[in-house]
């Protein structure tokens, strides 16, 4: 079937476009290979530098370029020397001879000292000597040297030395294989000097009356002003204009033209290429009229040609150049990609560490019950084998007991072993064994001897199992923390375009113009928003207007987390907003040292754990004074550091217990009373290690919270009992050390006494409750303080913001 004509034409057009793209790519590859791989770019640069002359007779460019190639690309030196000689002789015979002499002297010096270390220090010196010697040789034919000739000789040598240092930074940039994520400002200036030096070699070349050096200098000014802005554009104009003006003093006004055009072009870069071109035309017109009206038309033609070249420059070339200039969008995007790669690699490594810790945790995990039963059976076999080895092996009834009646014998001896291990005596089983065995006394005696070893071995194995379980829990906790950290690293800033538009629209309706808005998270209970706003005179608009507006838009209570207000009118102010807690905690504390001393053995702390958690803790060191205070304070310090990195509370307490148990052989123990309140739902978790009960006052009702655990540091392994309780707004939590709970010595029922005293308090202020409770206990002791006392009181209340949400957006269409 023959295809229709339009369809056939489309196929032909697509095929022709593909062929054109392939041809263009092929030509670009060939040109790139010719310029860079075969070195034609260096030869072209060398030819123009061989022609470059400033101040009529000074030519320091050739030997500086040769010295740079000698140091970085020595294989291209010989061919480049020939090209530079040709360039020098195209100017004049004197220039050609000067280029020949300077290069010959430099090669001679470099060859003589090629085995010397630190050649980068000697090369500038060689350039100065080669330049000066060549000029002295040429001036010797003209007669006596004047002061002006000596000055030019020294200037040329110094310029050559400086140009070596400049070309060392700029010539490597000509290689496309060079890896450089960004250019420093010094490298940009050095590259501009190299380009201006190259353009100096084109002086005298004209195209329909337009000087090529002026065309290309203005082209480069526009290009870099478009890429880097006003700062880069004006810098390029000043440097290029200065060097070209030294080459032709009559064009000194060109420096002002290029600098002013670069500044205007950079300021108008928001208008794209047209804006930069307009900047050059305005600069050309103004400077041309101010300097010399007769040069206006040629200068206008030169600018027009430069604009045409600039407009036809492919956008892809400009974007590639922009990647190396700091401050450009392309440079920022590349930096973001780099940071993203670093973040991904870091997150992957952290995740790998997390997997390693999880694998270690599993390897330390407790074995299954079947294996434990098997081990217990094996241990019983070993025990009975040691007993029978010393008793039954020499008994004449061995065959009857252990061959014909094996099950009965084994069961009886195992039961007796269990009775001895438990410390109980089953008389019926003993009578049964004595009637079964012919030497029961001897067997029981040996079993009693072996049971101590068996019991010690069993306890040791149990401790090993408990230790493995504890290490497994710690490793699992570390694995979870590292896994959460890896997830946090992987979180990228999400785009919330809809919410951004709503916020901007609502605040604009209020007359508040946002300079910058960053929405990092909109998770329920974890909102993170930052704003930069200009206020003429700040009157708390962040908390009064902006936060309520955000609350209305996001359907969540938002408050100001941080604000940095500018002290100047219309200055930029920074505000950070986040989710408000559903509940807030107000605390109060009262304490007294034994005997009215200064240092108490009790320590306490309140900790903001983040993620909406608030922790309160009391630790009572065993004894009194500085030693007990040190122990309790160390316990709370370790607790705070471990909890703040995200390790679960249960694992954290077991970790602290192990540290305290293994750190010293002294009898230094500490209790711990910890309460962690979730500020989102007011649920509290109590972890009590050897501590006294706590109380929750809810109106006239009192709730007692207690749990039985030994103090920390006594044994290495223990189970942590966690008690939970749901709080309500207005509830008062009272925690105390044993000095308060056991303080009333003459009172038989201390629980009821404390409950009555707390219930009788008419105040709900946490600090007043703490002070009154401490005072009541001290009064029961006739003013004597026989133990360290600490009371920690917290009142939980529903958070009510000062400013209500402002319903201004109301879901209107944007």
C-alpha cells in the first residue's frame, strides 16, 4: 500500500533533520579534535601572541606563553615556537628577531637547569633574563641606551615574569579534558588577560573598516556580562580595554567603553541577549559622543558586528560556560547535583552501617526455646555422667539400672538433681530412690558435690545469654537510629506549589509582601516554613498575622519558632514557623540537701527531646554529699545524651546501667525516675529504676504510679518495667526522691499522708506545690533534714495560642 503524500513528506523531513544533526555532531567532533587533540588552538594562540606588541616596542607575551607550555605541555613547544616566529616576523623583522632571541635564550636556560628541583620558581627568572638579554642585544646596534630604553627593558622583563604566573592559571583552562567544577575569581581574571593578550595580536586587522580586536573584545564583554552579571562584565571590560589601549594608545577611550558596556549589559541581563546588546549600544553611543564624534560611526559598526556574533552564539555554549562561573543558575544547579550525590552516598553508607548493626544484633539475639531445652538436656546429661562416673561405674547393679531400667534411673536422678538445685527435699522421691538404688547415700553425696559446679555453670551461661540479649538490644537501637538518620539525609525539599501560592496570596491580601518563601515540610505536627519579609516597622506581625494565617491555610496550629528582625526600616527580617504543640508543660522544683548542706546527692533534669517529647528525671545517688551527687549527675548526663540521639528509652536505661555497673568496683548505685510526656497526645511513660512512686493529681483524684526495679549499677541485667498513663489538660504530675516519700518517720501510712497533703493543696501552680510539699515533709521532722530531698512537679495543659487563626484565604481560587 502506497503511503499518503503528507505522511511521506513528514518522514523525509524527519530523516533530513536527523542527517543534519548527525552531520553537525560529526563536524563538532572533528573541529574539537583538530583544535584540542592536535593542538591547533595552541598554535593559533601562539601566532597571535607572536604578533602582540604594547607600548610600540614591548612584547613579553611570547616567552611567557612558551614558558607556560614548557612547564605543562612540553610536547607542543617546538611547533609552537615555529608558529610564534612566523607571527613575530609578520609584524616586523625586529619583532621576529626579538622573538627568536628570547625563545632561544629561554630554551638554553631551561635545558641547562632541567634537572633542578622547583622549576616553577626558576622559570619566571629565566623569562626575565631571556627578555632582558634579547633587548640588550637589539639595543646594542642602535647605540647608547637612554633612560627610557632601560625603563622599557625592565618593564618588559617584569611583565613577562608576571604573565608567566597569569598564563600558568589560564592556559590550562584551554584544555577541554581539564576537570574543574568552578572557576575562582582569580582564574576568571587571568583568563580575561589571556584573551586580551591574544586580541592584541589582531591589531591592524580590519573588516570593512571595523577593527577585529574591538569586535571580539566587545563580543567577549557581552558574553561574560550575560553569563556573570555586572561585576564580571565590568571587570572584563576594564582588563581587556586596558591591555588593548596599551597596544594602541589612540584607543584609550575603548577601556571606558568596554567597562561601561559590561556594566550596563550585566544590569540588563534579565532582558536576555537583547538586553545585553542594548547595554553595549548605549555604552558605545555615550562614550563615542563624549570622546570623539568622528569615531562614533566606526565604533557603532564594530558594536553591531559584535552583537550579531553574540546573538548567533548557541545557547548550549553559553550554558556550558555558565557552569564554571559562580553565581549563575547553571553553576547552582551543578552544585545542587553534586550535593545530592554527596547526600545519597552518605545516606547509603549510613544505611550500610545500620544494616551491619542490625546483622550484629541478630547474631547476638537470644536463641530459640528448642535450642535452650536441648542445651538444658545436654547439661543434665553431663551432670549425671560425672556423678555416675564416680558411683555407678563400680556398682555391681550398673547393668540393671542403666541398661534394663534406663528411663526409670535417669528420671529419678534428674528429679533429685532438680530438688537439690531448688534447695527443696521431696521425701517421697528420696524414699523411692533409696528403695531403687543399692548405694543411695553415696550417689546423693556425689550429686550434692557436683550440684554447686552445675549451678555455677548454669548461672554463668544464663548471664552470657542475658548479656547477648542486652548487646542485641543496644545494637538494634543503634541500627534504628542510624536508619532514621539515613532517611532524614535522603529527604529532599519537597515542592509545595499550591500551598506556596495560597500563602503568598493570603499575605499579599494583608499588605505583606514576601521576599522569599521556603517550605521544607508540611507533615502534620512537623511543619517547617521559613520566610524573608521586609517590614517598615515591625509590630509582631509574625505571631499576630502570619502565624494565624498559616494555621488557617494548613488546618494546623502554627507558631513563630524563631524571628530575626532587621533594626532598620524596610530591612529584611527572617521568620521561622513550625507546628505548635497540642500540650505544654509548666514545671516547678524544690530540693534540700541532708543537714541543710549545699551539695545534694539528688539530681534532676528536664529535657526537650524533639519530635514533641518532654522528659523529666530524678536520680538519687546512694548516700549523701558530693560522691552521691556525682553519681546521680553522671546518670542523668548519660541519659540526656543517649535520649537526644534517638535511642529508645528502654535501651538507653539498660545502656546506662551497664556503664555504671562496669565502670567501677565501688558500691556506687543510683536510682532513676524518668517520665516522658508526648506533647501531641499527653500520654506519659514512666520508667522507674529503684525509685519511689509518683502521683498524678487530676482534680480531686490522685493516681499512684509505681514499678519495682533495683537501683542502677547493682546488677548488669534486669528487665525495665514501663508504666503508661494518659494525661488530660490540667493534670499535675508529682515526682519525688525517697527523701520526700520516706521523710515522715512517725507516720505509718505514708501513701495516704502524701495523698492527703497533695489533695489539700489549693494551688495548681507547680512551683508552689513543690515548695509546699517539701515544707510539709521538713515540718514532720521538726525542721531536721535527715536525707536529700527533691520534688519535681509538672502541669500539663492544652496549648491555647495567643492569636487565633485568621480566615482570609477561605479557599478562593488563585
